[in-house]
C-alpha cells in the first residue's frame, strides 16, 4: 500500500508540474499576442479618437459580468463624462519580457460634477505567494471628490486609502499572516464596520479603485517563483526533496490564521474579476460593443418611424371619404 501511495503522490506531482508547463506556455503566448496586436490597438486608438462618444457607447453594451458592477449613479458619471479608456501591459512595454498578466487600466474624464481628477489609473501586478496562491494585487487609488455628497463610495474609498497608507509605513508583511480583528487599528475597525453596513451589493463601481487583493509583496512573489522552479527542476532530475514536517507551533498559527478572513478589509472583493473583464473583454471587443450600440440606436429610430407612419395612416383613414361605406385600402401593408 505504501508503494501505491508513493506512486499516486508522484503522479499527482507530475500532473501539477505539467499544469505549470501549460501555464508557462500560455503566458508566453500572451507575450507574443501583445507584440502582434499592439500596432492594431494603436491604429484603433487613432480612429476612435475621432469619435467623441465612442467609449461611452461601448460601456452601454458591456456584458452582464461587467455591467452588474455599474450602478445608476456610476452610469451617470460614465455616460456624461468618460472621455477615454485604455488597458496596457506595462511589464511588456519597451521590449521588456515581464509578466503579461500585469495590467494597468486607465479611465480619462472630462470636467464633471463628481470629482476633480481627469485621469484615474489603476495598476495590477500578477504575483504568487509562498503558499502558491496567485492573482492580481493592487494599491488603492484615491479620488478627489468635489464634496462628500458627491462621493459615490460614501467614504469607503477614502477609508481604504487611509488604511493602505498606514500599512505601507509598517513595511512589507507575510501574505500568510492574516491580521486578527482584535489587533485592528481604529481606522481598520471603522473600515470593517462600513463594509459590513454597506454590503457588497451596494458598493459603487468607483470603490473598485480601492481594491488591494492578497497582500503579496514583490519580494515574496519573486522568492516563491524561484523556489517552485527549483523544486520542479529537482523533480525532473529525480532529485525529489523530502517533505519537512511542520512544527506544532506553526500548525497552531495556521489554525489561528484560518479563523481570520483575509478579505475582511477588502472593499471590492471582486476587484480582480472586474479588472479581467475590462482587460480581456471590453478592451479587445470595444468595436463590437460600439457597433452594437449603434445598431440599437438605429433599431430604435426605425421603431419610432414605424410608429409615426402608423399614426399618419390612422389620420389619413379618418379624413378619407367613404365609398359605399368602405374605407380605401391602406398604402402600407405589414406582413
């Protein structure tokens, strides 16, 4: 039985290594895709710059997985003030061979009644923790609201930024160590209470600018990736490192950490999903959504014309003289 267990474990590890190989190839494909399509995006940018409301119309037709995050108040801002939208892979710019899944999303606005900022840009870094959790991490982006009653996040974003600035002063921390609620600072307590009071369903799209993700530093990610590559290389050479048993104290710490919610102070838990939806759907398919919006406008115009024609026909029938008690046939016949 022991031999069978060892074989099963070895097979599982080989499958995991193969999965990583697939992921690396997909990442390389993303790099190549960026190089091939970047000139096309530059051409598109020049063309849509001539269309004043291109991005406003594109945002009108976004799919449900994106539209569900945009509330009526958010839509009022986007439809009246959005000037430009763009996605960049900043770790690949200028010929760099960085992580293609790291992205920057930028929204440019005209003068509006809500905030002073003309540009809101949010960066996301793709990182891996020492526990092999991977995903997008970010930093809160403040918004200069013109007044408290214009703040669509109702103070939530400001609190998230304040907590983040306090955390930065403490330096980089271990992503596997989740802060306990009893150790929260007054600002963190206030943020948690506000998050619970508002609920996830009532949070503005603009609270997304406060998303942080898992607390994975650049250094932790680099070391985790290097360690994983070494383990895979050793396994490929049949030099499998022996598993080390964890200390009882570490187990106790892990049990304590499991009781804490790493997302307890996250004001926009679906921040990564929204970033991916904008970068992998809205950004590459913008022309499609703009075209759909145009077609819908034309369809609405045709519908209004049909209504006008029917009203005119009704008026003509009322005014026309009767012949032997019969009305003349309509000039417009519908199938």
